[in-house]
């Protein structure tokens, strides 16, 4: 089970995250309306950090996404807006970075509406629908994912906290396409500033072989 910690911004906090938590992915948010927005001038502080970086974008232009991929040395692009299949296809032709498409979940998911994205994605990410495009601290009904019909893997986001690890593992038993989790607001002391101890505790439980039987 992979761990992505999103909404990082403070350099010392990032260095502690990488050395102590050792996440598989670190998310940088490039949506200007976000409380965790990362400006271009931050690139020099984060580009050389030894962790795979995911850039989070909301209805951003292709040119700007490609610029950020190079500037921040992104390994993946997470599209959190209403990006079309055509847009994702064009992006996939212009970058070697992984492409993740976020699905904002309310009461149900129209699986067929997602099928067109499959040839161009590395994974989906399911998050709780919110006008702020994430960071709500709220969970959606995970039972919706038990009918997930594709082989493509996905990440789970939305309201995950220290007590969620066992539940995540239980869901993965039912839906093996669940490859990882996206952790953000419930692990913060302030927007963009993560509580390292909370993240470490989550990872410890996630790694326990019998965690889903607790």
C-alpha cells in the first residue's frame, strides 16, 4: 500500500517528511485558490528533494502543466478538475510523467464516464466532492468503490486520518485495485504544515500484517 502525502510546502517540514516518514509520493498543489498553493519561487527548494513528486492541478493549461513538470521535477501529474479525455490524451503525448485523474465522489460514480481515460492514465484517485477541489477533511461512502470495474489501480483520498489505516486495508481486501492512500488535511497542524508523528503512526499501522483484522 503506497502513501502519498499531499499539500506540502514548508522546506523543513518536507525534509522531515522524507527522512522520517519516507512516503512513496509527495504532493505539491498548484491550484492558486488552495491554502496549500505552491508558487514558482519555491521550485529551487524542492526540486532536488529525494522523493517522487506529484503536481496537483485544477483545469490548468497544458503549457503551465508542462512548465511545472520541468521546474519541479514532477514524477506525476494529478488532474483535479474537469479535464476532458482529449486533454488527458494530449498531455500523455507530451510528457513521460504519470497522469492521475481525480474523481470527485458524491453519492455515486458513473463508471462508464471514466472508461475513455483509461488508455492515458496511470491511476485514478477518488476524493470527496467539494467546491474547494479537495482538502475537505470529509470521507465519502467507500462502499461505492466495491463495484470498481477496471484493472487500472487507484488511490483513496478524502478525510483519511490516523484511525483510517485498518479500514483502508479492509477495503483493499475487497478491491485489490486500491494501490495507495492520499493523506492531507487530517494530518496537519496548519495548512501546508504536516504533523510528522501522526503520519508515522499511520504508516506503522498500515504496515502491520494483521491491521485489517483489528
